[in-house]
C-alpha cells in the first residue's frame, strides 16, 4: 500500500524548494507536481544522503496524468541523478520512491517544471522519433534497426557515465564539506585550548598571590 506523504502543487512556471525526506524501509513515498498546461518540461533531481551498510540506492516510478497504474518512467537501484522529460499532458505527475525492505534512507528531492517554447520542440522531437521507429518496424529495415540499437546502447552508456559523474560530484561535495567542518572544529579546539591555558595561568597567578599574601600575615 503506497503511503502518500507530501503534495507539491506547482502553479505557473514552476519554482519548487528542495525537500529532504525520510524513506522508511518497506514503504513507498510519493510526491506530486501539477503542470498548468500541455507540453511543459519537468526537471527533477534527487540524491540519497543517508543509508545503512552502504545501502544508498532507491527505486522510483513516474506516472503521468493519463495513467496512474503504469509508470511512464521506471528505474531501479539509483543513487542520485538529475533528469528532465517532456510533460506532454496537463495535470498531476506522481514521483514514487521505494527504498527496499532493509534500511531507512534520507533523500533530497527537487522537482521543477517550465512551460516554455523549448518544451514544444522537445515534444516534437520525441514524437518524430516514435514515428521513425514505427516506420522502421513496418518496413523491417535491418540496417536502420541496427543503427537504432547502436544509438540505444550509446545512450545507455552515456546515462551510466552521467550517473557516475554525478556520484563522484556528490561524493566530492560531501568530502569537501567534511574537510571544511573538520578544519572549523580544529580551529575551535585550538582557540579553546589557548583560552584554557591562559585561564589556568591566570588562576595559578591568583592562587600564588593569595598564598604569599596569607603567609606574610604570620611572618615574624
């Protein structure tokens, strides 16, 4: 049973603040964006920031307004990514994440949409590609089929390369943040150490003055 957590309704040219949510094990969390008209471009980014035993991947599905049962996009074992796709239909798009049955996970998510003219061009290109594949299937052209398969393989390899680059970028960003945090803590500990030494020196001077002053009272 899917557990619907947050409803993100974006009106106009979408501007959405990133959210961070916990993905409990064995549950599915769904988020939504509402496009005001047809042929909008939907951009989304997510990154798994926390997980146990190096379990930092999630599965997700995207549903368009016309079909809430069959996902238009489905991916498995993804750590992070930033993609966009044409929202050809006006209405509510659902982004559903599932993290597995082993561990809870922390996920950063950002969903935005833009209804500009570029989306129409993208939609036309996608439509032309679908028609070209349909014609290829009708004519059963082996050469064109081979070219299409090669393009699909190259696209998949580029997708994997993009995933790896995003992973290294996110890891480098986290490492840089850790180094800066460590440097700041070292500086604070150094300041605390200096203040502690100065304080102990002052206390020692005060005690010695008090000791000598008291000892002179009983001197003959």
